[in-house]
C-alpha cells in the first residue's frame, strides 16, 4: 500500500538498497468440467452472505452470462521493448530502472542472471457483469523457466509489487533473477500492469504533474484554517480531475476486478492453477484472489501483509502510528552515530533538529525546491528501508552543518519528485482505495482525526491525510469489499517484518487467522518487502516453499510465528557516494505501498 506524495504509489523509493470463491457447484467441479470463464459461483465462496456488493454495474457478478466475453485469441508473446518503455518513463535519477540496478548489483558482488523477457497484451472486460461489453488491455511480461513442461515444471508464478498502482513488469525480471536457479527454472515468472497502470491501456492521469505537483508544494501540516482549506481544495481539485477525465473507468477500478483480471491472465496462459508472490497491497490482492478462486491456487506467498480486517481509511490511521515509530527508529540510529553526523546524542535531540529543519524549510526551501512537504516525502522512504538511512543522514547533516542542499535536492529529484509515471501510479492508488471501501465524506471528520493523531504521531499524520484526502471528494463512492478468507487452499506462506511501517505486524496475524492453511515467517527489523532483498534466512524459507508447498514452518499459537529470522544488519554510518548510492538492491523500488 503506500504513502508519501512524491514517492507515490508506495513509493517509488522503497529504494532497494536505497535504491511495492467456490459455491457448492464450483467446489464440486474440476477445471475440466467448467469453462474457464464460469466463475460466478466462486464469487460467493468463503464469505457467502457476508459479501454484499452494491448494485452498481461493476458488482453484478452474480448475474454473469457465464463467460468473459468473446473467445480470447492466444497470447502473442514478442520481445519486450526497452525497460523504459515498459515502465513508461525512467526516474532518471538515483533510482533508475530495476533492470539496470539489478545489473549493477551483479557487478558489485555475486553474479545475477539476466533473464530474457517476452511481452504480450491481454484484453479483459471493463465490467465483468457485462462480459461482451467494453474491454481494456493489460500489459504482461514473462520470463520462462528452463525446465520442460513434461519435466518438473511448476507452471506460472504471477507477481505483483503492491501500490495499488505498482506496474509489476520490472518486478517479474527481478524475481526471476533473484530466485535460486533451480527454483527459477521451474516457473514461468509473469508480471502484469494492473488495470489503469501504464503501459496497460488506458493509463490513468488526472492532472498535469509538472504543474500540480510543482515544488515546493503547500506545507502538508497546516498552521491555521486557511492553510487547511488550501490542502482540502487541492484534494478536491485532484478528485475532480480524475472524475472529469475517467468517469467511465473509475467505477470498475477495484481490487475485486484486479483479482478477476488475474484469473483472466491465468486462463489466457492455459493454466488450471497459478502460483503467486505479492508484496504489500499485493498481499491483499492475492488474498482476494485466493478467496474468489481457491481452486486456482497452487502456491501463495504474501510478503509485508496488509491487514484484512480494516477499511482503507482506518488502515492509513494505523500507518500514521507505525510510520512515526519507524521514523523514531531512524532518529535513534542517528543519535547512536552522533560522532559521524553530529545531529544530537539522543533521540530527543535529533528529533528537535529534524522538526526545526522542517520548520525552517517552510520559509526557505532547500535549493528553492525542497520545502517541508518535499522533506516529508524524502524522509518517509526511510520508513520503508533502512538501507536509505545513511543517505538521508548525509543529506540532513550536510544541510544543518554546512547549509549544503545538494544531497537533499538530489534525493528529492530521484525519490520523491512526481513525474508522469508516478502520477499515473498515484491516480490508480486513489482510484482503487477510494472505490474499494467507504471513506468519510465530511472534512470535519478528517480534520478531527488528523489533529488528534498529529499530537501523538506528528511525522505522518497530516502528510498521510493529505495524500489520501482526494477520497473525501472522490466522484465514485466506496463499495463493499470482498471479505477475504477461506480454508480451501493448499498451505500458503506469509512473510512479515516486526516493525514494518507500511503494513504493521498485527495485519499479518489477522491475515493468518483468515486463512487456516497459512504459515508465518517473521523477520526482525522494519524493512518493507522482506524476501529476495538480502535476508538469507527469509529467502531459504521462500525457496523451500516454492520447491515444495508442504515445506512451510509449522503454525504455532495465536500470536506465535511459524519461524523467525533475524533482522538485516543495521546500516553502517559512513560517508556515502551519491553517484552509486541506490542500487545496492533493486527490490524495494519495485515493492509499492
């Protein structure tokens, strides 16, 4: 799931290294007995009467014609365009494409495979209750396993980086390159850009990002009612921009439809079952898919788990507290390295210095572009990965002690500046979350909740409210989400860091309760997106499970974990080389929430 304007969509800086249901009839039928599009019964399994869709056209799943429209031609796989074309644009700064970062990783220590990719597009219904109606196009890519289909091949591993709004194509290449060779050989790793996300078509855009998000923006933390009205007015303007441009599309931009798109991908690939690896919001998407189509799941890995029991508004309130806690972890780390950064020998002293810097930037933006809101965006990345801490510390220290804004400005341009790609991700993020569940429509409710939270969690309360505020004015009302959970699955694997800010640990425990076959691997620390990012212990559990679905650790107790792994080593405080900084791992940049 995500937060932080500028790191839109879960934040294009999860900087990797600094661098995202079967009713009775359905359960009794085998894939051979039922045409691939006949999933009407599966919509009701696992939650029965508890799932009460509204009566809009996009939720009339129980009245399907039985198929998803005209017969689909076989997918035409072709060589992929350049990586920049896959993702529309490159960030162009410290965080260039995931592919190039992976390549740079290889040159720094340990060879990494550079798997060949092929690309295709798939047409799916805009509205699954009108299967012969308007269709939209999804962009796919695939890295094929080398094991023959009549050998020990395990089919498709579909991947999703989260967001909502993560495009997923870069992640497929990353996962295929990072899995152990024997595991990667047994899967076709498939990525996709969910509906609305470039290069799928249509690709949402609601404003001109160069104008609307021009830095410095108004301060996310209002000083008075006039400031607050400016922020609310901008949120309304963004929501109206989306409604004016995409009124025909927004009603169908939901997690449930994304899950149905996944099953259309499965069918187009000719697979009876698929495996899935989802990060962050991708864990919720995977949980919805598994609830709707439990018989279609071979293996399911959910890493950095979204709480299935709360709506998106309440989930963001929970994030306010967990982001503030993780920011304090960073401040304590700075205090522990006062000999290097000279920002204070206690967490309280460093906190005072940070908020003093933020206040100063309101009147005197660093380099003319980094005001307090841009500072929030840059430093919020540190909550996703502590690999960024030395770079944030260098920027902080250089500006405080030498008045040098260069590192801070460079981090803003690479991590937080909103270009067309990030604005597309932000539009989809809002489109899905504002539509999935109800949001308060009274600004007084937002004001009261945020002011109260700001008193206890000042780092994120107002910035997060501003980020999500268009949902208060969204042209489409929120619906009733799928109630996730089913016992009709093979063993599934959950992976969670204990101090994750974006997806707090309690959410993984609640997700485990919803899925009786789930097993949980917990790591220490707070990095978001744990697997395939350098934690060897976690990666061993992941690889063992992908090889053999009966291999996950045993389930223990209501709060106990199935297995525990140590946290990644604490980052080393030392001078940084900004020319080569991000790219120590490409992983977090692809994991979005």
